[in-house]
């Protein structure tokens, strides 16, 4: 076993993963894939809980199985909100979209492991009323809050 000598330790304190993604110019792409991965996982889990096959789900959505596969593909971010909303409704769920403003950048002395702070505006649209009624506030707690 070789022992490395002169091993330099790079100090990354004060930097965040978000700032790294910004510097690389890939933040939006990474965020889109992350969101799609979560949505695909949630839909897959709901299908498993209800013992719903892909074939049955595709039939309920009046689409092809290959289209459903694209919906459940975590890497395919080109799925419309309408398709995701219909899939959520098919498993008895609703789609909730949140728009958040990022607060002013934190001081450099803040620990790098902390999540950024957001002001969140929450709105949910019940699936059954999504085309006929306005947006209602969602009283449920944020599942991603610490």
C-alpha cells in the first residue's frame, strides 16, 4: 500500500454546493433533474402502494406505456405539468407547486452545511378543481422543512 506524501487539503469553507453549480453553469439543469427524480419516485411509490401496474396506469391516463415510462424516467425533464398533474390524480394525489424567493446571501462565516433560507409562497390546486377554481393556500406543513 502506497502512502501519499505532500497531500494538500483544499479549504472549501464558506462555499456551497449551489455556488459550485453556479460556477459550473449547471445549476438549473441539476435542479430540474432533482425535481423530476423526486416526482418520478413519488409517483412510483404511490403506484406500488396501490399495486397499480404500469399497464393499468397507462390505460387510466389514456396514454401509451412508453409515454408512462418517460413520465417515470427520472432523467427525462421534458414532461408537461398537465401530464404530471393527471398522473398524480390517477394515484389519488395532487400536484403542489411552490415559488420561493432566495433571501440575501448568507455571510461567509455561516456554516457551509446549512441549507439556504427561503421565503416561501405556497399554493396548491386541488386536482379535481384545477381547471375551474382559483388557487387555494395549502395549510399542510412543508414536508421538506427542517
